[in-house]
C-alpha cells in the first residue's frame, strides 16, 4: 500500500499512455476543470468531479490502496489512465485544495472485490485449480500454421525462380494479397518478412540498386529458413504429441504469446536481478504495422545483455503506454527470460528503482568484452542463425576512439580496431560520438555488431558509451 506522496510529475508521466494525454490533462488542470477535489482520511485515494462539455461531470479517482495504482473515471475514454485522472493528479502536484471526504460507496465496493479476489488467488485451493492448457486447441493451431507455411514457401519459390529483376507492380500487388492471406494462418513473422520483400522489390523496380537486390536475396534466405525450421518444428511436435510451448524461439516467431507463468514453469526467470539500461530507441516497423520501444540492459551480476520490447500496434498506439529511457538502477524481483540466444528479450512486473552510483558504471565496464575479437566471436555464433536479429548487441572495452582519413570512426582496443557504422534506429550516433571522442580515454562502447557482406568485415553501430561515472547515450 502507498499513499498520495507517491504522486509526482515523474509518476504521472510514467503512467500516461501518450504525450497528448499529458498535454490535455495539463490544460484541464490549468483551466480548473475540477470543481470538487477530495482526499480520503488515510491519504490512499484522491477523487473529484471534472466538468467538461457534457451536462454531468465525470467522476475521476486515483486509488493507491493496493500494490499498484488504480485509475477510475466515468468518461467513455478507453485510455487508462484517461486525461481526467491525469489532470486530477496534476491538481494534486499543484498543491490545490483537497477536502477530506469519505471514500465513495462504489469505490469501497470495488476495493472489497479486489481484496476478495486477491485472497482467493492466494489460497491453496486456487493454486491447485490452475487452468490446464488446451492440447487439442494447440494442435489445431499448429496444423493451421503448417498450411500457411506452404503459401510462404511458394512465395519464395516464385520470386527466386522468376528472377528478382522480372518482378513488376502487378506481381507485387498479387504477392501483397498473398502476404495478407498469411495473416489467417497465425504466422506474423513470415508475414512480416514477406512484406519486407515486397517493399524492397517495389523500391528496386523504381530505383535499380545492387545493394537492394542483395537485401532481397537475404530476406528470401531468411524467409526460406524460417519456413523450413518452422515446418520441422511443427512436424516434430505433432508427431510426438508435445504440442504445448517449450523453450524454443520458434514458438514466438510463429505468433505464440508467452505468459509469464509459462516462462517460470520452464525455469526461464531470475530473482533480484540488478539491471542498468545501456540504450533506448523507438523503432517504427511498417512491415509489422507496429512501433517498438526497445531498451537494452546489462545484468550487472552476469554481464548478460538483455532487451525489453514494448510492442505497440499502429491500431492501438493511443491505448498502449509508451516506454521511455530509464536512468536508474533497477532491481527486478523476478526477471522473466524469453527463449533465444544473445540479447534475450526480458520482462518484469515489479522492480525497485535506485539512483545510480559510480560503482554501477564501473561494474558494467568490468563485464564488457575485453577484446574486439572476443565480441566478434560471440556475434558470429549468433548471426549464423538466419532467424536471429540483423545485429548482435555487445559491450566492448576500448582504449580510444579515433577517425580514419576517410572520416569514419574507429574504436581501438589494444592492438585491435573496428570501424563504426551508423544504425537506422540511432540516427546521428556516429556524429554525436565524434563530438565527444577526444574527451574519452577508455571505458566501454555499447552497440550492434553487423557483418557487411560487401566489405567482408564486421562493423560496430554505436548506441552508447559507458564511462566510470555515466552512460553517454548517442
């Protein structure tokens, strides 16, 4: 249980669904939208009436009596918290006059229901009665996906057999229809790769480019590999009858959604993990019709580099809370790990935020790869998997960062060097690094290692620099 002292500007921003909701809430607060402001005697609830264009006021409240804040409002908005709840909190931080009042009867009833549900969930009987997963439904879905993989395989075969250069707008339109059809088979990742291929083919038809042709071939290889591995995975599961989720990246690649309870059941979790965010980026993915708020974190105990993905479909952007860069040290009570190789996706429900100290940055540097060759070796093993991400995120110790005659940046570690390259998710990172490179005398650089097939070498896309007293985000 917490109280109204928890409500700060940062608290409000962290709970807002988007920036426009904050802007609208500030207007309501500034214009005195609430004509009635109340607080409970135990300081766990603020509530009030907000007047707008309607004939009746909206009843908004912020309840802090439980483990998490509960936002309630009688307005029709689907956003939680809505602008009225946010405005109510802004009125509190503005130190407006709140009158002590009785907890409204409807809120008291809702509190009682929440307490009863919590008691029931914690009872031994509830633990025994955990719902079993439906094996027949899982098998039925796998068979449907198996049919969809045939369509994806036919798509790859047609493109490569007809020749990339022979494709025109009419063919792209036909393939776009096929990609859309794949959505009926619960195969989001193959569908997204197909959309990437179609988009690249359209670009190539308008502006011929060898690099775009190479990209299309690489995407076809990725899709072909995804189809083959997914088909083998499905056939094996159907043959053995073990159709439920397992520690395999293909489950999510084929549209599976993990529950935290499933990850814990498989032993994919850690307790009391100290995490420091190394970088953050907001990435638009048109082929998937989503925006991803992506953060990279280091486990200060093991040195593992994890990532968090807050996935927001275009259709639900204004309803899903955005993530932002984090600068504190987070102690995750239970850290859940999704299946994968390097840079596993992680998630947690509860974490304690602590101010960072110099020892945290020094600890991060101590976990960095000691040489460039060590980091490249790790990346090679990861990128051999055609289903892996296009880069491997690594933290590498460095002695200095300089610039070659042609202007590109070079990271030096002992006798080894590696060239820097810009990444689309971090525009201007190389330019930002150039501005501070002269003041850096060691530390660790964090970024994505990629293999450039044209130059036949690994390159590093810088995301941030860790010094002994800070993380400089690029």
